[in-house]
């Protein structure tokens, strides 16, 4: 992983056009490769001594502690039957092992014993608090919160900070994620841990959306932004008839050029925002948030502040009736597994080091052989190896679903499997031909809480699915 330190639907045939129209330029979505020289900027803010910012290949800029460990927050979330996560100024992640369900997410009642209690970790076992030493001084948004045991914990904007034991290299964000993978319309999805990011270095009126294909630049109303191949920083080829479809993103009179951002004067007094040398537009026919419809127009591309990490070269992109999915070499759709238990501490159960009880129950009624039949791992060939920190090859025991240690490879049967963020990826046994997505949303709450979702590269014709 490369980091930079700074102390309606269309038919499938229509979708086949998408990959031919995607440009390999720096502003285009990546296919099998990514240019790591392109990274997202951020605004400098005061930080306590020892803290810094790292550019993560998937999540952009993140705050890290003196050991390079990414800092996380656990924002409070409302469920159907209560709240989980942490309110500002009040750490809730404790040292005691939670033993029963909380009944926060339907249809299960509270008080059911959780699985594997003899090995179940506490919240702080997985999420160590970021403690402050006695000489620590508050600065800016960085303040100190007193925990129940009297120790002081760092917080940012009064939200307590933690690290993750899953993170290994500086700036890893294996523990949590910024992106939402669900519809967001329900209250049964878990309260996720989120990597802490510095303020974004973008003008007012803009936003950045984390997607599977990169960190997409949008308006603050989540409208996708586009660039045109024939434009330059000082001139535009989109005039007259072109403007019937494409609306320039105008800059206010007081706006000034800075960093990646400059301004093009289209006509006297009419100023247009320019990002990395390309004037910005909105595609008027679009009705979906952070869409890719405009990229179907020749010469036009979505704009990304940072491309997504490269996926394995043997993987393919497949058209479906609602968009593009990532697929294996045979064209079978790839799926991601999601899991978080219904407990007060909302511990994740989607990592191979977590309990496998939930996954085995969902994919094969507790039978590992049925799981392998219904949801086969995406296997890595003998000559394939990890290519970055996002896409890695793991040795997995197929009977337990757990990683096999290097010293046990000789004596243990194992599979070499591809993993996304250290989590194995799968195909679905019922998918028979490229473009099948029969397994999308299988499991509890459309696959968000304990289930699988397709790895969508593009699905802007269908709201509420994985992006």
C-alpha cells in the first residue's frame, strides 16, 4: 500500500458501452490499475503532538496516532428499538464482554446469548481507546474525555477516538470504513466505526463521495460532476448546443484559485470552477445521486479526487441489467460479506478472525460444505499475489473460515483466496452466466447485517444498492 505522510434501468447491451467509454486519464475511474500519484488533498488543522495525516489508498486522508494507527469514531445511530454507538462526550466502548443481544435490530428480542462467549472479545479488545498521557494538551477540535475508570481519552469534535487491532500498516483502515454499503433507508443496519478524516480541501458547495471506483467529486447535493476531454484550464469546447445537456458549475465572485482548484472566465463576469485543469459540469438529464450516466456521453468523465486501488488483473467487469459488477475471471459476480451482531457494542463479524458462526449459519445452515457449495471463495491462482493493501491473498481453512498461519500451511488444508480489506470475497452458486446477480442482498436486512451484497462498480440506475 502506498501512503503519503504529511506530519430507471437500461438493458445489458447499453451497459457494455460503459467500459469502452471510460477514459484511462487521471480523472477517470480506474479499471485494473490505479495511479497512486493522484491523491486527495485536505485542510491542515492543529493536531496534538505525535498525531499526523496519512493518505489511505481507499479512504483518502485519515488521522493517525504516533504509531501510524488510524483513529476511529463510533457515532451514535438510531435503531428500531434504541441507540448504539457513542454520543458526543460519552465513551460507551467498554472492557466488559457483552454476553447477550440488545434487541436493537428487528426481529430479534434482547437477552439471547451471543455465540462463542468463551472467546468473545470485549469492545476495547478490538477497539483500544486512544489514551492521552498526563502531559497532553488540548488543541483545536482535539479534546480530552474522562472514561469511567478515570483515564483520559482523546476525542475529536467531542467524539471519542479509538484504534483497531485489525490495522497493521500505517494508515490502514481495515477496522472500519467511511462508505455506506446499504440503502440507508432502514434502521437495522449496524453502527459502523468510521476512520477520522481531516477537513476536506474543497470549496463550499462541493462534496466527496467514497465509492468502489474512487473518491468521487460531487456537489453538496450529491450531484455528480463531470469533465470534458476537449476542455482545458483556460478554454472550453462546451458551448451553445452542448449547454442544453451540460450545466457549468459556476464560481461566485469572491472565489479564488487555490491548489487543485482554479477558475475559468467563460465570458465577462461568468466564472466556472476548474478542478485539476478541467472545468466542471453537471449532467442535466441525471436524476440519481452521484451518478455515472453522464460518462456514457463520449468524451465526458466523472471526476475523482483519488482513484480506487487496482483490483486483481484476472478480475473482469460485467454488465448486468442495472449496472456493472466486479467479477472473477469466468465472469461470475463477486460478492462481499457483511456482518455485525445485535449487541450493545455492535461488534463486526465479517472478518476471518471474527466468529464464523453467523456466516456459516447464513450461507449453509452451519454446514461448511454447504457454504462452499452455495458461496464459493474467489480463488487466487498459484502465480497471483497481494497487489495492494485493499486486495490481498489469504490462506483460509475452508472448514472453519479462519486464516491459516504460515507455520501451519504444511499440516492444514487451506485455500488461497482473494480478499477485499482483509475479508474474503465470494461468488454465488446459483449465478450461472456473466451478469447474473442472483445473490445480491441475500441475508438479514438485505445483506447489510449478516449477508452478502454484489460488488457494484456502477449501479446508478438502481437506488439503494451497494456502490
